[in-house]
C-alpha cells in the first residue's frame, strides 16, 4: 500500500507491532458503508467515472456478503481493516480499486468508521438502559408498599419502601440515558473528507458524504477531524458512570442475598454453586457486574492517557483507541442485561425486610417529629428526649413501640397514647409524603410519571 519508496518490506516484528486487524476488523461494516458513501460522492462530483464507481460499489457489496458469511480474514501484513478491504477489492475488480482512496486517507477513514461505530454503540446502550428501567419499574411497582430498612452508613436509619429504593436506581439510569443521548448528539459530525490532516484539493462534497452516513453535518476543521477522539471519551465517560451505578446496585443485591440479611434469593438462572460447599448459592453475576465496572473505568483511563500527550494531528498511538472502547461496550451491555435478569427473577422476602426495618429503633425520628408536631417541643430537645426513650428500649431489649406509656411519660410527661400511632414502620413510611418521599402514594406517582416517560 505504501511500498513505493521502500526497498524491502517491514520486518515480521514491525508487522506485528503495527497490525491492528485483530481489533479493528470489528469496524468492517462501518468501513464498507463509509467507502460506499465516499465512492458515490466521488462519482457525483465527477472525480470518479460512473463505470469505476459502479465496479467499486458492487465489489464492496460482494465483500460485505463474504464477511457476513465467513468473517474477516486476519492477515497481519495487511495491517488493518482498511487495507484488508481495499486489497480484497483489488482482487475482485482490479486496478480500479486503487481509485477509491482518492481524496481520502486512512486518518479520516478510521475517524469516520469509529465514529459510526460509537454512535451505534450509544444507541445500543440506550436500548439496554431502557430494558433495565422497565425491569426496575415493574419490580418497584410490585413493591410500592414493601417495607425495608433504609440505611445510612449501612446502619438502619428509617424505614423505606423497596419500591422507593429501586426508584433511586431508576433516577441514576435516567441520567445515564441522557448522557448517552447527549454524547450521541455531540458526535453527530462527519470527519470524512478531512483526508490526511489538511483537507484535499479535489472538488469533493463533504456535505453529501455526511448526510449519506446519517450525520447532521461535516466536521469543521480537518486537523481536529483526524485527531479528535472526544466522541470515544464521551462514550466512555457515560459508560463509566452507568457501570458505576450498576456496580452499586449489584453490591446491594450481593448484600441482600447474603443469608444474614436474607432480603432476597437469587433465581437459579443467576446463581452459581460451590464445588466444595453444597449449601452455597453464590451471586457471581452480581459480583462480575461490580468487577466489570472497574475494567470499564480502566478503559476510560487508558484512552485518556493515550490522548493526553499527542500533538496534532494523527499519531499511531491513536490506533490503541478501539480496544478499550470495544471492551467497555461489551462489558457494559452484558452487565445491563445480567443485572436486569437478576433483578427481574429474584425473590424478595418481605417478612425479613419488614422485621429488619423494625429493628434498630428505626422509628426514633418519628417519635421526635411527633413531639415537635403534637407538643410543640423544639426539634433539638425532642431529639434528646427520644434518645432517652431509645436508651430505655435498649435496656429492656424491646422496640420503641413496645415501651409502656408510663415509662415514656416518665421520660417526658408531654407524651400521650397517640404517640403509638406513629411508632410502627407502616405509619412511619406512610407519613413520609413530602415530594420525592418514601410514602407508597408518592412512590406510585413516581412510577406513573416514569412509565409515561418510557412510553
Ligand atoms: N489502523 C489505523 C488506526 O486505527 C488507521 C489509520 C492509520 N493511519 C496512518 N497514517 N498510519 O489508527
């Protein structure tokens, strides 16, 4: 491809370090699509004869059919997917294949292919997020009234509903979705026609290729076009945050599935056994979702470090841009699907959750709030009084609701029998009706609004 000025070919080792075909063959569809748009544009601009363009377009279709059927051959000496396809084209149509590369360079070619790929990847992830959001909504709806302990510091804080807890993840995923949408919109510009770095003297029509490939417009600066990988970083940064959310949910499933918690049992579909301990039901899939998020973060770091020291325009370091993005995408899609599967098929244990929610004096805040509301006690003082009640309950090893009224009145005479109405976990949850709060009626409203936004 570039042998004109060289005496001998590159050494085996040079070929080995230079070749990217094993990774970038994944771009074959995008490469053929972009080449067809380029050839048609060259023809329409009078740069390529109709006959040559016809042969090139037919040859590219034939290659697509071959790859679809047999996969992409990996020949190290052909370096990358661009040379692999061009070489095959020459085998099929002869020397006219050499005209396809007019007014183009592999630099704008790879930038275009990769952008097309990442744009599609954004759409795939958005689909995966939608599926996950549906599962979250379904399980939240079934559990709008299921009481569980709400935690801070992993200490029991106040009772909440499971539906409310799951809707918190729905919020995260909704933000993730908007990050992928924004990334996709920002990358909606076509670098094809920037050529090696400076543009070209041929009378090409970059608007035609941009619109043929479904981009909103061509990129504005040819140097930026071949040197920019922001679109890949935007994708990765959205992927990092999304995987971080999935990792947190996976961690919750792991904790909840642990027998001392016993809040849920994972389905057989998403559990593994132990080869030595017959009683084990391990949450491997959740652990791998948690683990994969680390690799996705590593992918983002890898590409940032690759890019940060590069002067304009193209440098071969940038060939290393694809592996981390491909890896991150595969891991993210798998994580989304596996987590949705786990959540959709696990069995919650409402009894265990309710019992845990009642422990840890989780309605102490309700007692303090009652004193403020019914006896006009300043909150700080009410907090102190409640602390004494908790201490008394602790000494008797009972719940706040089980303390005799006489004892409560000894602690503070302003307490009367009505206080017991607020000391149960049900009453506590029902009372949290502020906007965004955990009361079942609020949770149902949130579910309805979220459903409307999905449909
Ligand atoms: N395989 C290369 C890559 O992925 C294609 C671009 C090569 N350009 C060049 N001037 N060597 O980056």
